[in-house]
C-alpha cells in the first residue's frame, strides 16, 4: 500500500489528541493484505487505495465497538470485503469485455523464451488472473481471494462474509467454474 495513505491514517488523532499506537500497529500489520484484497476485488490500484483508506478509517472509528467475538484480522477482513462489495455496487463494476483482457501466449511459445521473458509472462498471467477475479460477482471474488490467495478456511471465510459455510462452498465452486470458463474462452480465441 502506498506510504502516503498509511501516513495519513497513522496521523489521525483521537478526541483526546493522543496518537493511537495500537492503531498504528494495526495499520502497519494489516495494510498490505487489506490493499491486496481490495486490489483483487476491485481490479485497479486507485479504487484499491481508496478502499484501503476507507477500511482503516472504519477500523479507527469502530475500534471502541470491537467486541472481540472474532479475531481482529477476521474483523478487518469483514470490513474490507464489505467496503469492496459496496464500492463495486456503487460503481456498478461490470464484467469487462474479454477483448480488453490480457492474453496468454500460444502453447509452446513460453518454452523458447528466456528466464526474463518467462518472469514477465508469469507476472502478466498473474495480473490477468487477478483481473478475472475482479470480474467475478462480489461474493465469488471475495471467496476465491480469501481461500486461494489468503489461504483461509471455509469457516473463516464464512465468518468474514457472514455467509453459511454451504454458501461459501457454492461461491467457491461457481467462482472456479467462471474463472475456468474465462480462461478457456481466451485460449479458444487464440
């Protein structure tokens, strides 16, 4: 996450005028993961930066009401997914035409490239998959990101998204299926 955002967030003061050291620790510990989740769910850096800032403003404003029913990180994940889902709905982020998405090189072409080209290819492929994840419906995008990229359990995802475990399972199944369809469609176009 860009340092300027962290700096603004850490610089916030309580009503008493004292800097909240625990808040600074929370931002330092969780900001990168919050930003990465927001980036995967929203699909672009500007929206992810704004969402990250919104998340930590909400965390700051709600710290007194945190009951401890779940872990702090679960609470922050819940806020992050809710902020991202709300932003997607407000901006009406829709599925982008597959024509604008990045494409894989034809099979066999990667074997002939240098390590540097392979590294670039891997980076581009990672960006493409993240882009496709951001095109999924919000709950599927969140479930895929939390399960595969953050390695959270069904139970943790259920708690974060406030969905039954069965619904999380369905969201993961549908998200995997949609991602597979997008990737197959792109390969067929080549």
